């Protein structure tokens, strides 16, 4: 019998001319992957880190321009202290081994979220990775670290309100573009809004991720836990994306 992936590969091919420019992923299911194997939850996070490496290289080779990964949310601080401590070590381990590969593949690291709350060593690892890959002009690997969309929107509203109070802008000047310019994805310019959002592990919710930016994104919820997600899983999600018709509220395809 053929696996689902083998059947998909036989019946569908990816259109390299219509690769989504910005893919965002909610990497869910590390803990459940580990528990299913009677392993501690941190084992799932460790394996999930390897998946990040695999999917990053795969996305870069496919021609994706931005890959945004939901690595640690503002709500994740509620998890057990031992698990949070382990998660705070992952960026250090990840960047210490993977930055040379990122540079080799011309991938630039970007981070959004309030990293000031992260441990000093974690902040240093993040800043070093951003600095070391700054000259890369290929795909952007954008990590959401200590990120929450409601926090992002609240900060944007406060910033805009401050500008209005200072007389820098008029309330009538506030529009979609101005608000987008105050979001943490503003550095991405025209690529700020994901074309495709993927969430692993079968859960079908957004979980406070890119609420403003996902307004017209295509959503794909896949059953695999994140550690089981691979390059073929990514291709399958893209093929499904390419089979959809995006109208952006209108009657014709964009």
C-alpha cells in the first residue's frame, strides 16, 4: 500500500512558479509527539529543533522568501518552569550549530517579539545570529519569540496614539498601511502578510498569532506533530495552497 505522501506525489506536482512568498507555521505537537513515545516533553522540543532545520532548508530551496515560525508565545510562560527553561536554551543550541548552514544557504535571521524578557544568554544568541546573517539576501527566517499578536496590536495602538497626541499624525491619517507600519512585521515590507499559514498537530485555531497579518492568508491544518513534519509535508501543504483560488474579497483571482 502507498502512503498518503506517496499517493500525493503521484497525483500532484508542485508549481515552482506559484510558491507562496511568505509561509508562517505554528509548530505544534512537540510535547504530544514525545508523550506518544513515552519520552519527556523536552525530547519533543529537541526533535522539533531538528525539524526547524530541515524545513528551513527545504523552504529556502523551494524559493520561499519569508518563513515565520511561532517559536515561543507570550502565553508559553505559563508552562512548567523546567520546560520553559529548556525552551529558553533551544535558541542557543539552534544558532550555535545552524548559523553556518544558514549563511551557506543565504538565509537571514529576523526575530519579532519582546526579547528583553528572555534570559541574557538567549538574547545574546539571538542577536549574534541576526548580526552573523545580516548580509544574507535570500530567504528570511523570522522567529516569533515571546510574541503574542494581541500584545503586538496593543503596542501598535499605543504607538499610534502617542503620535496623534504629539501632533505627528492626524487621526484621519490612520489607515491599513499606517497600522501595518507599526506591526512587528513592518520590516518585511510587502511580504509582511503570510500567503499560507500551516499549523501542525491537528489543532484548528490561530492561538494569538499574526491576527492582523492573517486577514487573507490561506490556512492549512495538518495532522502531523511538528517533529514528524518534513520537506515532503511542506510540499504537500504548498500543493494544496496552489489548488485554491484567492480572491481577497473580490470576484476575480489575484
